[in-house]
């Protein structure tokens, strides 16, 4: 088996191209590439709680003027800048949004599911 390995070294720019807090940019980019082979709306949807995911993802992409069927690898720096700008505005409108992490919601679902398996009385409900 042959494995190709590469090392990439990033040097931060003095003036970043996206003028938003690093944590916000990191969150948007990580979520966009969460499902790198899917359309970008799939990963970006993970920025939002499940109950509002479809509506909020649509709003994010519409306000950022991005085609939801683009794949993450086809998003340009300007696309990410626009996504970060719009996401920040959405977080200002809903201050709890930035703290949301889809993995926490997933863990809660798993715990609830495990609880039902362990308690036979809860199986019928």
C-alpha cells in the first residue's frame, strides 16, 4: 500500500481576508466541509438547531447569494466571506445561535434513545 503524505504550513495574514472573529470563521468553514462531497447546504445546515435547520440554512444561503447546490470545494474565499458576514448577523439576531453545536444535540438524542432501551416501561410511549 502506498500512502502520499503532505505537510501544510499556514502563516496568518496581517490583514485577514475575512474580517470576522476567527472562531466564527472557523465554525462556518468546518461546518461547510463537514460533508465535503455533499452540497454545501448540507454542512452549513449543521450551524442551526434541527427545528429551524431548513429555514435558517435557506435564509443564510439566500442572504449570502450562494447556490445551495455548490459543493464546499467550489466555494470561493468571497463565498466564505459572505457566509461569515451573514452568519454573524444571524447570530446577532439570535445570541444563542453561535453557542449551538450540532454534536451536542446529537449526543442528547443518543442519550434519550439509550434511556428508552434501558427502561422497558418507556418503550410504549
